[in-house]
C-alpha cells in the first residue's frame, strides 16, 4: 500500500493518478492562458488596423462632438436667459 493513502475510512487515493491529474491540469492551464493571450493580441491588432483605416480619426470625432455639445449648451443657456430675463 505504498502508492495509496487512506484519507477516510474506506476511501483510497492513488497518488500517481493525483499527480498525473495535477500535471495535466497545469499544462492545460498554461496552454489556455497562451491561447487567451493570442486571441487578445489578434483582436488588438485588428482593432488598431480598423482605427487606422478610418477616414476621420476617433479623436477628431470626439473633439467635434464636444464642440457641438458646448455650442448646444450655450444656445440653451442663452434661450433660457432670454425667456427668464436673467442678467447673468
């Protein structure tokens, strides 16, 4: 009974099978992490290429949207001041 150990009464665990399972689980974890890293790298590269292919860069679109929001806010403020007669 050198390879088996009694943990509970009647339950025996094979150390060689336990060790083999741990080794295979470790190898599978490493392969899974490597696969996930490759998928992330592929998606990142595709995203960068897509952004580079755009006619207008995202920063320009964001600046334009911010400018339009400021203009709309100022127009709304002026309309409110005109309606309520506030000197501010």
